């Protein structure tokens, strides 16, 4: 009694015959089947079987091939651009299936036709349906299934010939009923390779159970069944495979729905047995590709000012978001129409403007996901707003070290050497007919390098759905402040840590003649002593006077008022000894709270860095300050923003600085 089951499309390899090329007609002949046995697996039972295609003309339905079946690019059934040509005619001769195909004149097909003519592309794969199998079981042998009613469905040019044993399962909608007819030593067609004879006692009859039609694609090959596997174990293995396959298919379709892609794209991933992780990556890449393609063909309308419509819109939205974050930011006229819109409303507007697909009826979650997974302007705008708020906060953050330190750029991350040039040797009198004597210049050496600091933040779809503007304005602003504070921490730690210089002596030390012998409060007398000490500093030779002059008085916050009162021009001294000389009144007061943690009494004098080296700080060349990079998130569902700072600092010369420990 025949058993009816649902059979999917199957694939087999085939070949072009380059010698049959007709360049004028753009045709070529191919051999699409020889009917040879192919080892396959029944995914319901886990048993292998040999599939044999009968090449008896009475057993092969050629109506589809002779009715203009397509020649496809790699079995792509879902895109018209994948049609390379058409089957002109098909026939069976001498146990072989043959066909003549004609290639299209389309411009995108010309390179493929050229490679076929030159024998570069040789491989072909056919898809076919089987409507009836004759099944023969023999003890100790692989079951044979002879297709006695089957139909070639389409032909495809492929990069690599299909694995004869890797028949693929298609979606349920293109399966077909197939009769499974059990035979007892039925005669094989003349073209079928001879098989070893089996006695009647060796031949058994059993029913072939149809595979569940819910399975849309074959799972990965299961491990070979161990000898003695029970039917219950086989059933359990089959049930687990079906469950895993249903879960894979469901999650692929769920991802396709969220990204609003055509279901046919997910169908192909399911049918081809693509793993869930690979399928998700393919879906995201396809969404990005389609968005990018639509962006390229979108209309750009130039405005009177010379900007195109997209640039004007982008700047307007950025202005509206910056104004919403801080009303002190100026709102442009073009930005007024965007001022009251939520983030999800802005995202919807951009998606509809950049893509021909309507967003009507699309959920907020789906829209937020798609808007951040494309190359449209919307994620770039969010990143730009985050960048501006971060940079504005960085630039506005107080960095009190900048006036008395020198700023340079570093070309790389290697150690930078800063040489302290010594004073030129004293000139000596040259007697008549005397020789000029050679002199030398002493030098010291300091080394430092820039280091990299950074942090990554993310703008997620939850941010868009929740209309959380702070997520990409306030948080980046705090990052900008953190970057500026980091620079201050690095520079001021040089003073408070009093680290060793290149000569092995700490920055402020009696050996360097820049440390007061006894602490004193800020006064005319103590300032005069510090000023005198700096003026008497000598060069590296220990003899030449360099006459360094203070330009800044640096104090902790506890002494800020004291310093300002002493140096104020409108103060009337009680006695002549309290009069502050005009030169001292020109000192600039720099108050830094970081000094209080080290000492609330110590104060410092510093020369102008243009006159003599003091502390030098450096950024990496081309990245003056905090730097921003963005990318579509891989580990997060959104846009990742990386804030990076390449910064370093070092005391270069002790002679331009002076410390009084205070009391």
C-alpha cells in the first residue's frame, strides 16, 4: 500500500558544457542529470538511503523546463534580479538529462555570461520535486529509493556545485505529495547502475513514516546512530531536533519582523539551515544595506544657501535637541518645527524620508531598533549631539593649570625627550692674533609620554522609546567634565607628588634652590624672598644667572582670599613696610582646590612658560582634547559612543618654579 508524504525541493549538481557556446544567440548546453545514486538521510528516522533518479523519459516530467523555467543565480527564488536567463529546451538522451539555456542581455548578467563562455563558471545546480519513490529494502544494505515520477524545477549557476548529498528542505508552501511505494526486488531501469543481488529472504517490507511538515529546513547532520539504538531513542532524538529547528525558525522570523524586512529574506535563511547567530547578522546587514541603498537614491534638494535638504534637516534637528537640553543654546528658525517632537517621532520622520517603506502601524520598539540599525542620518544626529555636549562641557571645564604650563602635541605614544639647554659659556677676551676658544653648553633631560584614557557609552533603543534626552546629552556632558578633570588631576599631581626629575632629585628641593628653607605666610617679605630666589637661579653649569621672574602665584583654595587681598591694587597699607611693589601686584593669582588635599598652607610661584620651561602637557597630534568615535552597536542594541583622551604631562625644568611650605 503506497504511503503519501510531503517532499521538499531537492538539489543536485550539474555542469555547463563550454564547447556548446553560441555567442551570438547567448546559449549554452548543460548536462543536468545522469541519475546516479546519491546518499541522503531521512531526518525523521535518522537512517541513510540511496536516492536514484530514473532517467526513463516516462518517469521524468519535463513540462516545466520546456515551458520556460528560469536559470537562476544560486537558487535565489525571491528576487527578479537573480534571473540570469531561461531554459530554451530540455530533453533526455542516452540516460542523461540535457538542456539548452539562453542568458539575458541585461547589463548585470554580461560579466556572468562572459565567465561561462570562458569556462570560469562551470558549476550548475538543479532543484527538483519527487512525486513517487519505489523503495527497496535488503538486509545488510542501504535502502534504495528510485524516483519513478519526478520533475526538474529550475536550474541555477552556482559558485560551487551543490553537494549531491545535501538536499535542502524548502518552506512548507513548496512541498509536494510523494508516494512511497514498497517493492520486493522490482526491476531497475536500464540506465540504473547494477546492484548486488539479494535473495527474497533478505528483502523486507516496511512503511516509511512521513517527516513532519512543520520542519522548514533540515537540521545539522546528527551524529551516526550507534549500533543497537532503540526506536525510543531514535524518536527522542528526532523530537529534540524538531524542537530545536522550530525554535531557530521562530527566532529568525521574530528578528525579521523587528527589522521590517521582507519575509522572503528570512524564508531563505530558514531554508538554507543558517545558524541563528549567522541569521541575525545577515538580517542586520541586510537592513543596513537596504537603508544605505535607499539613502543613495533619495532626492537631495539644494537650498538657496547652498546646502542640500538633508544637511539643513540634520542641522535643524541637532539645534532643536541642543536647545531642548539647554534653552541657553540658540534655536535656529529651521529647528522650530522639530522643537516639540519626541525622539521616536523624529526617528519615524527620518525613516520615512530615507526609505520608501512606510512606518505606519510600526511599533515604537521596532521603529527604535530599525532607526539605530541603519546608515540614515538619525543615529548620526544623536551621536553629533552627544559629541557637542561632551566637547562643550570639556572646553568649559575649569583647568587652572593652563596659564603656567606649556601645551605641545605628541606625534606618537613613544617617550618624548625634552632637553634643558644650558646657558652659553661666557665670552672670553681674544688677544691680538689670539685664537677663539671652544665652549660647550650643558644640558639636562626629561622624558614623558602620552597615555590613553577612555570610556564607551551607548544610545540604545530603550533611550529612544523612553524619550530619554539625558542619555545622550547629560551623560556625555559629564564625560566631558570627567576628561577635563582627568587632565587637571594629571598636571596637579606633578606638583603635589613632588616626583623626581631626570637628575634623580625631586622637583622642589634645596638642591634645586627652589624650596624655601622655612615656611611663611603670604606677605610682602615672603613674596620678596621667593622672587629673589628665582632671580638668582643659575644655569646647569651652576654659575650663570638666568634671572627667572615669577608671573603667577599658585595657592590652595584656603589661601585664595589672602593672596587676592595682598595683591589688590586698591588696598591702602597701614605702614610703608606693607606697601606691595607694583611688580608683585602684576602676579596672577591661580587658586586650585587639588592643592588643599596635599597642604592648605603651601604656596608656589611660577614663571611664564614662554620665558622658561615649567610643566609641559601634551595631546596626541590631531586630537587636541577629548575625541569621539561612534559605531552601530555590536554588543548593545543601539549606537556606541567612545570618548577617548590621549594626554600626558611632565615637569620639564625646576628653575621656573618655587615653593614655600607656608605655616
